[in-house]
C-alpha cells in the first residue's frame, strides 16, 4: 500500500504552525508569570547584560513574533531573530547550567525551535501562510513562491 505524500510546502507549514504556537504560548506564560518585571528578574538572575532590555524584548518578540510565525506573515524575517534567541538560550545559557534550567532536558525544546527557525529562514513559511495570500492577491509571485516564502534580500 502506497501512502500519498503532500508537497513539501505542506510539511513546512506543519512545522511553522507548531513552532509559532509553542513560541506564542511561551510568551503568554511569561506574561502570566509576572510580566515584564518577572521576566526582567529572570534575565537579571541569569546575569545577562542589559537585563531590563531583554526582560521586555524577549516576551514581546515571542508574543508578536510567535503570532507572526503562526499566521505566516513575515515569518522568515522574524525567524532570523528567533535563530539568534535560540542560539543564545541553548548554547550560552542552558549548556553550562545544570537542570532544571540547564542540561539536555531543558535544551531540547530550544534545539527544536532553533531547527524550525533555521528552516523558516532557509525555505520560507510553507503552503498555508498569510503572506502567500496577501502577495498572491497583489500579483507578486517570485521565484520563491513554490516554497511559500519571500526572498530575504532587498
């Protein structure tokens, strides 16, 4: 029995939707867990430089960026920021620490989100993305339309 496969952009869509949902919910948890003040305390405890900046920027990035990734609008651009975030959280913050905040159990979700973000940067948001609908309605279909993304240049 042969199982039919969907085109690659639909597989990309599934990964994008799950990553966007996970990131968006992580932001909601940050807001429910003390908001900007609470997360600023976390960044201060991690000895990050400029903890007040990251205490506001990261929850906003995850809330707004997670929503944009989820709907597929500007997902490649937002994913660049998530690549940076997950490189830092995985290798600078979690690798040198012991569980529960560090170690493999803590890093594995960051590694998966890093992989998903790299995929979005490289191939675009997939088949079911809001930007495809918006740009198709304007008649803009470029060479990256088959992968569901926009060129990062220009």
